[in-house]
C-alpha cells in the first residue's frame, strides 16, 4: 500500500451576491508508506478534515491528485473499482454517533462491512464476534442494540471493530478519541496500534494535540492555513521545530506531556 497526495487544493466559493473564494487546502503534498502511523496536526480550520475528505472521495479537489496503490482515486468509476477502494480505505470520524444510521441496529452496521470482503455468508457470525472481541466488547452487550443505547466509547470501539472486519490498508481517523472519556482513550489508541502491527495497516491520525502525536506517530505533519508547514519524525518536529506555528504548538503542549518528553 502507498498513498501519494500531490499538489492537492480545495477552493470553496461562498456568498450569493458577492462571491468570495476561500482556499481551504493549498498545494498539499505528502506520502504514506505501508504500516506507518502519520499524524496530521493543526488547529480547527487548518484544512485537516478537508484534506481527509478529498482522500476519502467525499469531497472533490479543485486540483491535484490522490494516488492509492498506483491508481488515481478520482478516476475510479466502475463499481468493482469503488468497492476495491472502500475495502482498502476506511474512515473513523470524530463523532461516532454521526457515523451510524440511528434506525439500524449494530448487527446490521457490522454485517454491512462483510459485504466488502469474501466469505460473508459462511463465516459472518464468527468474523463479527472476533472483531468485537478484538476491541474489548462482548457480542451479547452490543448486538441487537441501536447506537443510542451504547456509550460513546462503545460506539467508537465498534467503528474500530469494522476495521478489524475489513482489514483496510489505510485508515483515516479524524479526532477519533476527542469525544470519549479519558479512561477509554488509551485502549482505543492501542487498537490502532494492533491494526498497524498485525495487519500492516497505515493510519492518518488527525488531531490538534501535538503531545499525543509525538507518542503515537512514525511521522508528524503540521498543517496551518491549508498548508503543511512542517513534517518529519516526532523527534525532529518536537525537538527542533522550524516553523513559527510549530513552535507555538510546542509551547502549548500540556505540562504532563512536557515532563514525559523531556523539555
């Protein structure tokens, strides 16, 4: 698996009478190698989520290209090509509840993922139960229930369980732990690590927390005003920041992170 994003731009046109162009993403380029955990760090409005949506084919770029496994994702037209992409690229969004159809039970949500892989008829039950076990949930506790009957942590774990079912090559995780309690955050991060280690899944982890990114990432990219202003290893970005915005983020790292990191 390889992801190559080249000169990606997104311009929104707003206003009814006085039309104005807003450049949300400006000439962004990066690549993600197999089995790597890459954090995209920046404040709200920096263009992180817009970038992710263009990679996920949820938002058409104004210009630029997204190449996944040698194929331009925006050139995929046929249903078999799109199914291939949906199987290999998965998203986990900030608000887990918004990712569910509230009228569907958890059973249906998980079994829909089986439609993207083989053996869904013969091994469906065992695959779903194994995925729930992997994320620390018991099938009796969640199957047969609607999303609103579960806690935020359970809903987010079920989104990760979908990843264990599909085993995608790339996960885009947009602030996936910001809406769950602190006691659950570490376990959810461990699940990402397990996917990375066992299935060589690459992760683009979108966050505003530079301290957290330092601990979980193989590479950090800093995004500001629609541009990637700095990227490198966690040590390079944290110990020797070059861009003024990165320096400001570094100064805002909570004291507890600072003690662990050693500055």
